[in-house]
């Protein structure tokens, strides 16, 4: 018997159905959430307090940190509540809202990483024209473009999902409302939806990824032309933190989303999704602060202001 999708609640199974695992998982993810928020807030404050960090690269980084806080906040608090709750329900509307902001913020993350790659490309390959190419107006345009494309993508996806019907099972085998596990529940014909989702995901996610790939290929070619080993190391060292974040983020995203629905695996996808929804936003502040001299200086300056 079909239920009206607009009045049904979903049940989020979470990371584990084992009752004995709920409190340990709550403790682990609560600490990870606090570290994520605290670390990213610290990055934002450090960049804001040091005028030498008011450059496109670090402005993009501060916005990335803010997006990461919002991104994890869309998912983790609800997951924490469900870990201590017996019902573990989410309303149909709540599910679509969570899906919308998850996709919008996740894709904004992706486009910001592409913007940062372009910044490194210009800084290394065309340093004499850096101030002209990466002028504030162009950076603002890149930022607004990232947000606009991401939110339009999320809106389109949610409108597509809202047309589906759901039958007997309303149990989402995941810890939040993601596209693949929700599609699995639908009793509608999802073949056309799957094709649209895969095509549109390719267009939206692959575009910034190819931009990053192209940027780093150009950077590698330019750096290899530098005669001294010290010069090569100095050029590559400015990209190390960004490349690490890109590898963490895109590695798990590609694994989860670039497979047909028939290959969807509950356990493996949960682990991969935790990587880019919780682990990567938590690791970003450490990656950028531990491997970047400018950020270390900015953090010391900020902490000095706090203690005085």
C-alpha cells in the first residue's frame, strides 16, 4: 500500500544498529564535531587577525572553514540525537531539507577547492600578474559562482527526489538523508532518476575536479622547469596542504557517487561518507596549520592577542 510521501516519516538506521555501540559512537562523534567546529573557527579567527593572510588563498580558506562548519552541522547534530534516541525518525520535509543543504554545502566545498587550485596555478605559473588576475572582484565572482551553481544543483536534486513515491519500507540505511539510500526506498521507477542524478552529478562534481587536475598539471610542468631543487621544493610546498585535502575529499566522494545504484553497499558507503562529511572537515585545520608556515604564524599571532 502506497503512503503519501509528503506525510511519511523516515527512520535513519545510523552507523550501527547495535545498542551497545550507540553511546561510544555518540562520544566519538561528539568529540569530532567539537574539534571540527573549534579548529575551523580558530582558522577563521587566525586569518582575520593577521593582515598578511588577507590574500585570495587564505580568504578562500577561511570561507572553506566556515562552509565546513555548516556542512558538518547539517549532519552530525541530528546523528548525535539519533544515537541517544529510540525512535531515530526524521520527517519527510526534514529529510529533503537536510539533503538540500548537504548537497549545496558539499558542492560549494568542491568549487572552493577548485578556486584555491586556480589561485595556486596563477601564483606559481604567472606570479608577476597575480595581483591583476586574482583581484578582489574576480575572487568575489568565483565565490558567488561556487555558491550559485551548488545551490541550483541541490534544488534540482531535491525537486527530483520530491517526485518519488515511497511504499512499505521507510528505513534509510544511513546516518543522514543521502540520495542513494533514499532512492533505494522508492517504489517509483527510479531508472530515469538514476540517469539524471548520475549525469548531473558528473557535470557538477567533475567540473571542479577537472579544474583542479588541469591546474596541478600546469603547476607540475612549471615547477619541473625550475633549475634548483630548493626552488622546486618551495613551489610544491605551497600546494601540499591543498593537495592533501583534495585527495581526502574527492577520494571518498568519487567512491560513493560514481557508481550505479546496483553497486551501492551500505557498510562501505557509510565509512566512505564519514570520511568526507566528518573526518575531512575535522582534518582541514590540522592539515593547513601544521604544514603551512604562514598559518602557523597567524595562529601564534592570534593566540598572542588572546593571552594579552
